[in-house]
C-alpha cells in the first residue's frame, strides 16, 4: 500500500484486518503448540488440564524432553546431518558460484537451469528417486562384483546426499548473488602487487564473500535440520528429529513433542534474528567505512 496516496478509512481498516488475519494464520498454530507444551495432560491437544513443567523437566513417570534419551539422540543425529550437509553445500556452492559468475562456456544457461530443478521437484519424489538410484547401483555392484557399499543403503550418508542435492542450490544462489557484486579491479590490484590468482581470491574475494557464506551456512543448516519429505525416504535405523517426532505423533504421544517443538522454534527464531542483526551490523559498518 502506497502511503503517499490518500486512502479511505474503510480501505485502511480492511487492510489492517487483512494483515492481522494473515499473521494470525501464520502464528496461531505455533502459539497453540507452545501453550500445550505446558498442559497437565497425557495428550498433546485440548482440553487444557492445568499448568505443568513436567514435559520439560520431569524424569519419573512423565518423561520430560531433557530426560528423553530417544528425542535427545534424534536431535544429535539431526545436528550431525545438518553439519555435514552445510559443509558440503558451502564448499560445492562456492565452487558453483565462481563457475557460474566467472566462467564463460557453451551451455552455461542450461547448466544453471538444471541446477534449479531439485528446487521444483517435490521432496518425496526427490527422495524416492535418489533411493531407487542408490539401491540400483548398490545391488548391481554387489551382484556382479561382490562389492557391498554401505553408504548407498538407507541411512545417514544417503540422507546427507539427498538433502545436499537440493540445499546446495540454495547455497549457490546466495553466494553467487554476493559474488556478482564484487569489484574485479580489487583482485587485479592484488595481482599487480604480486599476489597469485588463488592468493588474491583468498585474501580479497573470500573476505568479501564472508557474509554470504555465513548466510548460506545458516540457511543450509536450518533447511537440513527441519527437512522431512526427502529424509523420510532415505532414513535408516538412526532417525533425525523430524522423523522421530512424526513416528511418535503417528503412534500416539504426550505433550513432550509440544515441548520439543517449542524449544526448536525458540532456537530457530534466535538463529534467524541473530543472522539478521549480524547482516545489518555488517552493512552498517560497511556504510560507515
């Protein structure tokens, strides 16, 4: 809405109502989940039975989240997967960004378009495709040569590979957008002063890309941590937290799932706001400098 154009009172009230309903639609389910994390009941849903902290702190009878070894272990599994996916995405995403922004070759536009395909393919289809491909390769190697390759079977390595297949595209786009703004004369000046090409990139270009690398890393980590559709198709005996929560809800659970959801929302929101403040601080320092 353009504030410089006079608007009627009815239009302003309608616009305000629309914004209020939109945010209510977004946050009401999250608020309900957070509230019922403190419900003194065996079920993670209404009615309200009173206030309790058992689903966070209790270790007897009702097992709170901090004493639920299964859920805590699944969080650790998700962190391991997310760290691996983030590292791979940053390394490959940085190389992809330099390839797409610096190199000139035939078929570059087609390559860029193909890179975007995993983003438009449904996660379930992507997971099934990767599982089918990996299983076919693993079975063929085992049947013909007697070679057993464990990481091609359902499990954490395949989960990492499946998540990496589309998260690396996000990392590439973030890093490439930053690299596009880089002034190439800075690298040329460094080389004129005696730096090698790799030395100029390491000392001049990479510090410029640091905000994008941090942003891409945070995004990659969060996307990996919360991924469900692709992970569901590729998971083995070690279940990440999203699969663990799904299994518990499907089989019947307690408000401990609400408690875990509330904690994850707080952690993710803190990470998001921290990244936003860090980016604003970096921009302010660059502007003042």
